[in-house]
């Protein structure tokens, strides 16, 4: 089946043409052509995504990105069999641009337009290059817009175990970076500073230097659920900065120390909940999706789980599939599409989709 995937839930305009084959047991995907336009430069000066600007940029970019994906794929428009478009979760004005574009194209090509869930997309982003998910699986989804733990007993039983009650983890990285005067997106900047701090603190040449390490909370680490909260951690950083530098002028060393302790606190929280979910649900696969998995420390700490759980398969998407993209939307749509006919009572995938903030039905 030749699929067109469309993704505009946040600040990436993405279109992908994917050839999907097989049933739920023998899924296989091949990317024929994929194109993406990132709006990072547009949102940089706001320190985060500005929905009205995102909408305008998506409207401008969609025809261009679609043309590019089609060109790369080498197929004709008329060969597209179905269109899957992200309907949520995401920024509503941004989502509608993709949906409107998909519906117009669907009418023109006389092909069905079917809603797809963004989080299922991140979850299945590991299914490329022949990788397979063995069930049960746990998915840790971490990005600028989401922080979730999901349990997949199989493709028909997907349950959200917990999610952030306020800021997403990537959003917290971005906000703390802003407090430190670092550019958007802040995640890579914070992790660069944190790594420098760790190097310095372990270097013999700086032995004896007095490092004033702050101590930030590990939010909700003792709560008995799988929810997260990063807003308190962000506020703790803010108060700490106000205390040590009332004029707002932090030294480079202070910035490094804050970045390091913040990164440790955020990652420890993610790891703690993930480990609890592993102990409770004994998954065969751990999936990690979303832009924050670019974080080197998080990646290393997660891979270390194999020391305790050697049989746990840890699946991390290829780099271009970690951040928002339309290839994962094509895959999510296809899986949902295979799932739905047998699931009149509502599949896990359908429930996930219903939790998206738009419902096209
Ligand atoms: O998946 P993504 O591209 O977009 C969303 O759906 O949000 O994730 C972007 C987020 C940003 O918040 C960014 O700061 C964060 O991922 N990020 C990182 C790193 N690289 C990107 N966070 C921590 N460490 C990193 N190295
Ligand atoms: Zn995302």
C-alpha cells in the first residue's frame, strides 16, 4: 500500500511517502520519499513555538514539502492509495493546516483521508530498517511537547501509563536554557554545558576547586503513578538563580553547574519511572521516541538498563525519525488502519487517537 503521511502538529512541516506491507505480525515499511521543513529559525526569538507563526509557515510550506517528497519518491500522485494526517495531540492551529491540506488533496486524488495519532507515531518510529517490536513493550516518549510512558501489550492493547502534568521534559530544557541566556532549542545547549561541567569536575587538573553544586528536586519520584511534572523543577532553577545571582549575571561556571544538576534531575526522574514500569510490566522491548532522546546522557543511562535487564531490547529510532516527521505518521496510520476493522469496540490505538485534541469523525 502506498501511503502519504502528513505531519504539522508543532513546528515541523513534514510529508512522507511510505510503502507499507504485511499484517500486524509481519509489518514492513519502506520510505520512498520524505521531506521536512523545520521552523526553528522562525521561533528562535520567542524561545518556543509561536502558534500563529507556525500556522502561517505550515500553509506556505506544505505544497513545497509535498512536491519535494513526491519528487524524491519517483511515484505519480495518482499512485497514492491513502492519506494519513496527524490530528493530535498538537497545536490546534498547526494541526488544522495539515488536515485542510490533506482533505483538499484527498478530494483532488479521490483517495481516503484518515486521522493519525502523533504519539502512536513516535511509538512506531522505531519500526524502520527491519526493526521489530516484541510485546509487551513500554514506550518512553520525550520531546518538546510530550512526556509519556505507554504500555503496548500488543497492537490492539495500548495504554497510556502516565504523562506530564505540566511541562514536557524538552520544554523544561528549553525554559531552563532561556534562564541561562542560551538560544532555542535549549536541550542541546544544556547538555553541552552539562557535559563540560562533568568533564571539569572529574578532571584531575581541577581537583581541589570548590564546585558549588546546586541541588534540584526530582519531581514526583515518590508518587505511586507514572506521571511526571517538570514545572517545579524549572521553578527550583529559577529560585536558585535569583538567590545566587540577584542581578541575573551568572558566571560561566555557575551556568555549567546549573545545567548539569538540572539535566541530572530531569534524567533521573525519567529513568526512575521507566524502571518502575519495567519492573511492573516486564516488557521485552523498551521504545524511546521523541527529540529529547538526542540527549547523550539520557541515551547512555537508558542503554545501561541492559546491565540489569540483559534481555530487554532497547529500540531508539534513527536520528531523522526521533524528531517530528511524517514517516512515523504513515506507519502509525497503517497500523491503526490494520487494527480498526477488527476493533469495533475501540482499539488501544483508537483510544490513543481519541485523546488527540481533534476528532475528525
Ligand atoms: O521531538 P521534537 O523535535 O519536537 C517536539 O515534538 O517537541 O523535540 C524537540 C525537543 C526540544 O525541546 C529540544 O530542546 C529537545 O527536544 N532536545 C533535547 C536535546 N536535543 C533536543 N533535550 C535535551 N537534550 C538534547 N540533547
Ligand atoms: Zn512529537
